[in-house]
C-alpha cells in the first residue's frame, strides 16, 4: 500500500478512474430522477416522466410570454391545453381544454398588466401529439428504456468513486523522501481557488441553455454531449481542488502559501518595522491616539443613535485598555527590579519575559543577556586568577626547599677559609643571587596570598603621619646612598586611618624601596599627607631615572617593569602586592605618570577611619 501511495502513476490512474466513476454516478442519478413516474396519476408513462413534464412547462411558459406581448392566449401543441384564471376575481380568462382533458399537475402564476393570473396545464388523451413533441417523446422513451439500470449502476460507481477519492486524499503529497509539495501544489492557494471558481462558473452559465428545452427540438445525444462534457470539466476542477487541499493540509502551514497571507505578512512587517523604528515616547503617543480616536467615534455613535449597547461596548473597551495599562506597569516594575538586582551585583537574577509585550520583552532579554555576559566574564576572570594564584603558590613552594639548601650552603662556604680571590668573588655572587631569589620567592607567596584574600587583616586605628615619619627614618641611609632627598609634608596634628599596621608598613616599604631603586639621583622624593572629609590621601612623587614608557595600569600587573628597569634587581611584584594589600584594607593605590614624574597615591576612605 505504501508503494501505491508514493507512486505518481497510481495517483494519476486513481484520479482518472475517480473522475469517470463520479461522472457515471452523476449521469445515472440524473437519469433516475428525470425518468421518475408519479404512481398516483393515471397518465400515460411518457407524459408522467418529470423531464417530459418540464418540457410541457417550457412550452406553456413560451405561450404565456407571447400573451404578454400580443394580449391573446395562444394554443399549445396538439395533445395539450391549459386554463388561465384571474386570481383576484376567479374569472376564467382562457380555457383551451376539452371534456376529456386530464390535469398534468403543472401550474404557476404570473402578473400581466397588474393582474395576477394562475395557469393550469392539461393533457388531451384522445388527441395525437403534434410534431413539436414527437422528438421529445422519442428522447424520453430512450431514457425510460434504461431506467432500471440507473440506480444500481449509480450506487456501484458512487462507492468506487468514494473509495478512489479516499485513496487520493491519503496519498497526495507523499514521496519516498517524505511529504513534499510539487507542481500545482506550489501555486498560492487563494489564487488556485479563484482560478478553480472561475473555471467552474463560466461553463455553469450555460446550464440553462442545456436544459430540457433543447430536447423539444434536438435528439437526446445533442443534449447529453455538452452536459457530459460540462460535468466532466467541473468534476475535474473539483477533484483537483480537493487533491491540492489534501496535500497542503498534510504538509502543514498551508496558509503560508497564499497571496493573502503574503500581502498581510508584508503589511504587518511594514507596520511593525515602522512602529519599532519609532522612539518609545512616540509609540506611547500612537497608542494614546488610537485609543482616543476609538473613544471619540464611540461617543459620536452613542450620541447619534442613543444606543445603550454601544455605551456598554465603549465601557468594555476602556476597561480592556485599563487592563493592558496595568499589565504594562507590572512588566515595567519587573524590568526595574531586574535592573536594580543587576546593579547590586546579583548576576543570577533573570526577568521572565515570556508573557511580556514585544517592546518590553526586548528590553528584558537585553537585561538577561547582560546578566549572563557579566556572569560569564566574572567566572572566566575568577578562573584565570585562581589558576595564576595556584601556579604561583605551587612554584614558590617547590622552590623553597632547594633554595633553602642553596642559601645554607652559601653561608657555609662564606665561613670557610679561601685563598683564591676569584673563589671569594664567586661566593659573593652566589650569596647575592640566592638572596635575590629568596626575596622573589617570598614576594610570589605574598602576592598570591594578597590577591586571593587569604592574608589575615587586623584593622586598627593608626596615626598615618607618625607611621610615615618612621618609615622615612628607616630609609635615611638608603636615601643618602641613592642621593635622594626626602621632603615630608605632614600635618602637625594627628591623622588617623583604620588599617593593618603590618600590611601598611609593607606597602610603604615597597613604595619607598621603588623610589630608592628607580628615582633619579640628586632629586627629591615628596611625601605628602592630605587629610579630608571623605578620604585621606598619602602621595609619593619622584623623578624617574629611566623613561616611563608603559601605562600606569600595567605597572600594577605582576612581573611588569619599565624597559629601563630590567637591569635592576626588582621582581616586578612590588606594586602589585601593594595594590592587593590596599584593597584588603579597604583602600586603593593609584598611579599617575606624567613624563618622568612618577606619582603614587594611597587613598583611605573616611568610612574606614
């Protein structure tokens, strides 16, 4: 069965057979009803056939048409007569029957010059029918000859037609590769239906020209041929329409392949594009204008008609508008909440945009996208920092054991008597480089702890001015060796900040150590403490010995140094450690580069004081 439903040849054969069976069933039904005999009447058989009586009705109608123009009632062909009566007065206007006349059961009424006339037809059994009806009676006799076959043949062919139609409906559009529309099934549906309607309507206009009147003057086959061709054509169009509708329904979304849908979609997209291009304020104005126009015309109709029902409709429309306004306000509130959550750092919060209106839905989707993007960026940053921290920690710990051994053995070598001057110089180099490596390892561990936030922080009230004086005093010899003159600008009054004394000393030690290493010899180092209402700032300024050819932000990255400083013993971790320690204490470290001027500022917010 599957092979048959997927076979184009099988569908074509079924289409032709279905069309022929349907035509045969239709002709048998027509023959059955045309040769139907009224058993309650004692008329001769040909005169009792419905199609024959219709022919007499046509002759009678032609005679009455002649009366309307001539004012005289003409006689019917031999064998038939009629009576015309005034319906209002009962007066007989014309009586052409004999005493043997038998009613045919054919009657109708019409108006002539404002007078209602009733007409009854009669059969004259003892008269020989005229020549006008001889051909007609012969055709009726031919129809009567096969009247017993019309019903069984019609039923059989109708059943076959129905079975073939079911097969066609079940197989349309099916192919071995699935359901696919090809050929005529790809024509827009409304265009196809319009063409099918025109193809049926044009031949149907000639139906009345092919009615029983032609049997009065032509043989039966002359009437049957055009009727059969017309029925065959109409059946072909109808069957083809049913087949294409079945195929489109099976393929799904049949409405998309129609000119009406294409036009409506184009208009909808054009209007939607226009509305979307409008600013949000103009969209609101447009909605208000539509509502105002509807209310205006509604009130106008109510004033003109005074209809209470129209008033109820207008009130219902306004209530619906209020409902939409409430929904919009709730959706705006949801968007506002989402924005507040996002601003507060809750990156897991998302707004439900499923039932939002398009304009607000776009905004909600944007907020969700921002939340997802920021969460992804934060996770990637945390992952990267965690990896760097773990790497530094592991490497530093792995270096400690062999480094401790190296330092210990270098100390032992220094204590051993050595005659060779070169050997003593080599030991000094080993000692200096091992101490440098030890400091680098310590800095790596400190940087890892500071950036990961695992260092214990003991915040307390500290006199920053006094700590700055002590730090500068600790570096007096180093300043003198580097030919740098410190200039302190510290208020006489006490300046307190809340910080960890141990960590703050480490920050100052790093900054002052950098000044000793990298400041231009013979210059001044300015140390200025500026208390304020909202924050306290400690500023260090010096002139760099080498050009500062790197952005200030990069100087606080790990292992970053200026090109001119690479020959010194710095590790590139000092500023990074200082920045991390300041963040742990709630402050911040900012760097400013202006030519050769290096400026570092330690900022302590007043809220931490």
